[in-house]
């Protein structure tokens, strides 16, 4: 019972600390679900008790696959509990399906493994590896009555329960000078599971410990890679653990205490003179034991601290790694010390390892031998007590399995990535740089349940990779995303990038986390002149049948699956043709499991078949014969400004990307309004002269204002910027004749290009703001009113009128709403330079970078 209470207490403390210490854990409310799985007994249930879970493990596969070990108690031997003598494992998938594994080789995993040792030690360990492999560790004996014959072993099982391979680790640990058996080993799977694992164990009959690195050979087998011993720890209270580091190696962390004591009761000095946390860092395939480094020492002489537990892992909420240590002082005060490897000062003058320390003190009030009260206090490095509260905001999980990732391009889960995209990017919450390690970023395409590598980018050799502040950008081949409707995912190894501030390796992105899909091919076909005449004679029902029939014929001619071709059954006149010809819509749907052709192959085949119509079955089909061989199959165009706006927003969310949309609207408006003024507006003479006036006057006003703003700037930074980009600035000034707001594109830091990083003064930005307000009154509103009058009084409504109405309406709406928004929320206004951080170009020279950083921070405050 005491063990159970202790376990629950430690579990509560660990969860509590992991909850309050990080800056954020999840963006959305975590939703739990439950399902019922009936566990049927394998052997006679001697105690009549229900089965319960002994151990839980998880795969790092991005699929939320878990392994649990379950069992029923068979009987008690003193304080030790024993279970039915079969290894019962359950693979639980996210979709609630369960795969049972019942391993009952009692000759291999003997009965000595199914009872706890000394009430707390469980001889069996369960470690999910990768794919469908599970490592099970246990003890085997040639004579189960003789502890000196005990040997530690491991077996690799697959999900069918098949024994894939076995490992022999060496003699099981016996206490020095005795034959008392105490299983004493730790196994840590490498941060990249296919690189193997490390085993840390006590050397039987000594105070030494031994570590062994194992490498994966393939086909589920492992072999010893490197090993070494550490001799005579010589401590009175000792806790150790091992964990995989982000650099691809391992760390052995241990807490040690030397006996000294004092009667002091101060909570600010609970630790002994030589108590501390230390680490031994092992690189992958390292053949020797490194010298220990100090993570944290407790130098103040005080009461003896007996360390009771130690847990370390990657810090998933911040950067680096974290350890949580539990200790018990002589006055029954439990002390919890979380230690992380992210700080700005070294722990001692002799080690470069960076840490941050927090600790909790739990006071226990005993009455008649029973604990009835807990007092929980938290202290920082300076022994100052601080408050804690449940985390309800500042939640940062964006679904990439890495809390440091803010967003990506392409975004996770999109289904319309543009074909032949040549650039991807990742935006983090902290400043990053490339690690220049052997870590890879790999782009996969999933075809028929098989992952195909489309491109591999190495951090050390990538020549077209760039890191800027919190964003990394990587060029990819045009052929990487060339399959319309293709299912892709991008995996980034740990230590592909590192923290710019601390130099610490950072977490990557696991498989099947950053998933997305390229869009279907939206295209069009053109009918011949005869086909057009035939189509026009059809009624609406017959036109619907025409689309169905032509798709049915094409499916056979290509050939492909029925579901691969679709149409929304739209049609329109092709205005680019001198003859009367109709365009009809046709979409090619993404390939699914079992499909023979990808979308690109169908597109290319269809175009080739139509263009060679006289030599193919296209000419013999009752409906395909109406297809124009000079046109073939062509993809549908995309609205450019909306696409650029979307791409820029995803790639650089901190830029003023709204300027792109404003730019597109302004150009769209000036083109359509000019065309309307000198064509349709002539049809109603009363509207023609006002149309010309309200077009020419604002145009001249904006041009004068734009060039005045450019040439009135005297700031040194602007002069330097204008010297480099003066021609482009002049071009934008000319375009600003359509809308003075176009000048804001020059300071938008668009796509992180320095040309769009103009340091305008406050005066200039105010002139742009008031000029934009005047433009609304002189151009937008009058032109919109003129077009409405034309719509009311014209005999025939032309397409040009519709487009100009849409352009003017969008311009009026966006200008008015944006002005009201920026007046109310000044923090987002592009018209205020005090709210604008000038993005200086980063230099390779560290001193220059520090100078730039100071420049950046000058105008940061609101």
C-alpha cells in the first residue's frame, strides 16, 4: 500500500510540474475518448481480481500507436505481487482497434519474471521500437533457484507475437557481497529509433555500472556497437537514468549525495554540500565514457537529502532537455527539482552546459504515523517562492508533433498545393539556424500504401537552404510535387536545425505529421466548330448527358478508372478563337490505392491523344470526335493575386501581406475602370465626361503625391535603401497612380525580400494615409456611383461593366474597412512606423549581427 501511495504521489508531482513549467502545451482543448475492450483470462484467476495495466509505451510514428502490458494478479508472496505467467501485450491504434499478443514461451520468459522484486522492481520491460517491432527485456536462469545463474536478455517481437531476434545482455545485477537479485537496468531508444538503443545497468556484485550501445542491423535484429564501464560510484544515495539526446546520442544522468547534516530548518537551504545532478554525454558510436559534467549542484551545507527518483527526457515544450529529480530530506520534506538545459549562464566556470533550475518543496505533517497534510511550495534559482496556476492561454501546439513549430508552407492538411511548387518553409517560435549535421529533411509521397522518397535534403550539404530569424526556407525540385492529387508528407530529423540563442539541437517533425495533398487537375477541352453547333442545339438535359458520354468514352480510350474523370458541366464561348468554339470543363481526380496511373500520366496521355486525334480512337468516338485536336487538354488558370497572397501569408505570416491584396485590387480596378471609361461609358454621354474626370484627377493627384514622398525622404537608412532599389521604387511610384496605398508594398517585408523593406518616416506614412483617404473620396466612391447609374440606365449589360463594378466595389469596401480597422487597432496599422520593425539584413559577422539586433529593437515598443 505504501508503494502504491508513493507511486501516485510521484505521478501527481511529475504531471503537475510538467504542466506548470512549460510555456504552453496545446493550442486546442484536449479531447479524450474511451472505448471498451474485453480482456479474457488466459489462466485460472486465483485471486478473482480484474486485469489491470502494468506498463504503457508509445511508438514515435505520428500515428498515436500505443502498447500496453496487462495482467491479472495470481497471488501475493509477502509484499511482492505475482501475475499470470504469460506476457500479454495489446497494440492500441488511434482508430480504437486492438491487436492482442499473447507470448507464452515459459521456457524463455520464466516464472521469475512475473513477480515484483522488493515490491517495486519489475523484471520485464516493454519498449516500442519502430514499424511493428517491440523490444521485451527479461531475466533468464539456468537454475531459477540460484540467483547467480540469472542473465538479462531481450527479445524482439512483431505484432503477430513472432520471435524475430534475441539479445543477451550479461549477468543480472546482484547486490555487492550478497546474492540478492535486484533488476537494475535502463534502456533508452535512440531519438532516431532505427539507429538502435542504449542499455545502462549495474555490474553484478559491484558498485560499477556499464553502458552498451546497440545498432540496428535490419530485419528486426540488433548487435552490440560500443560499451564501457564506470567504476566504483561510491555514493550513499544514488539515482541514475539514461535518455536519448536530440543530437542523436545519449546522456547518462545521475543524482548523488554525500552524508553531511545540519539542524538548519530553512527552506532556502535544504540541500547538502555535495548533492547534485551530473551527466555523462555519449555520442552515437562513442567507444569511451566521457567525463561527467555538472547539471546542478546544491552547495549549501544542510540536512541530508536522499534522492528517491530521477526522470529525464527531451524538453518537448521548450528547447533542449529536462530532468525532474525527487528527493527526501531528513525532516520528511520532499524536494522536486526540475532542471532544463536552456539558460543564458553556465552552471560552473568549467563547463559550457547551460541549465535552468526550479524546485518544489512539499512539507508533510505526520500525526500518529499517518500523513494527513501536504504543503506545496515552488522556488526559483534564488530561492524565491513563486505562484502557479493552471495553463489556460498561450497554447502553442499546431499539430506537427513539435511544439516549437508555428506554421509551415505548405500548411499541414491542405489539399490544393500548387503543382511543381519549388519552395517549402517552416516558421518556429524561436530563432533558429541550421545544425550542419548529417540530419535530413525527407519528402515522401504515399502511393498504394507505400512511402516513396521524392527528395532528400541534408542539413550539412544543402546549398539552397536559408535560415532567417525564425524561418527556414528550402528549395525543392520542380518534379518533387509533380503529381496532381498526390498524398505527401515531410519528415524532418531531430538536430536538422538548432536554437540560434542556445546552440541546442531542436526537435524535428515525425513521419505522417506534416501531411498535405496537391490539387486535382482542373482543366478544359474545346469543341470543334461542328461540335459547338451540335452542343448548342441540345437542351439542358441533353447537355448533361453529353458530358457523361464524353467522360465514359475518354475513360476507355485513355484508359483509366471510372472515377478519375469528372466535370462540373460548365461551358463557355472561347473568346480567343476566331471561330465559334465552346470550352467545356474536365477535372482529373487524384490516384487512390490500386489505381494504375497517377494524375500527371492521365493529363499527359489525354492531351497527346486529342492532339493526335486522327491516329487515335478520339476520332472514332461518337462524342470524343467533337474535341478540337488543335487545343488538346489544358489546365485552368488561377487568380494570381489571391494565390500570391495565400502563399506569402503562409511563408511569412509576420509580413504585411494585406498589401498584396490591396495591390491586386488597385491594379484590377484601374484596368477595368479605364477600359470601362473609354468603351462602355461612351454609350451614355451624360456619364462619359464625369467618368474621365474622376479617372484623370485622382491619377494625377496620386502620382504627384507618390513621387513627393519618395524624394522628400532624408533619412540615412532610406537613402541607403533607395540607392539599391531606386528603379523598383520608381516603378511602384508610377503604379501608385492607381492607389497611393501601393507604396505600402515597399515596406511590407513581402516574402522576406529586402526590396520590400523600405524604412519610411512617420511623416511619409501619414501622407500615404491621408492621401489614401482622399483617393477614396476622389476616385473610388465617385467611380462606383457612375457605374451603378450606368447599370440602371444601359440597355445591354456587358461583362466589362460587371468587372469594373466588382473592382470598384472591392476597392471601396477594402479601403473603408481597412481604414476603420487600423484606426481602432493601431497595433496592426501599416501607416505607423513606430509599430513597424525594420528587418535588417543579417550578417555572418557576429558583431554586425549584434548591431543589427539593436537596430531592430529601436522601434519595437508600441
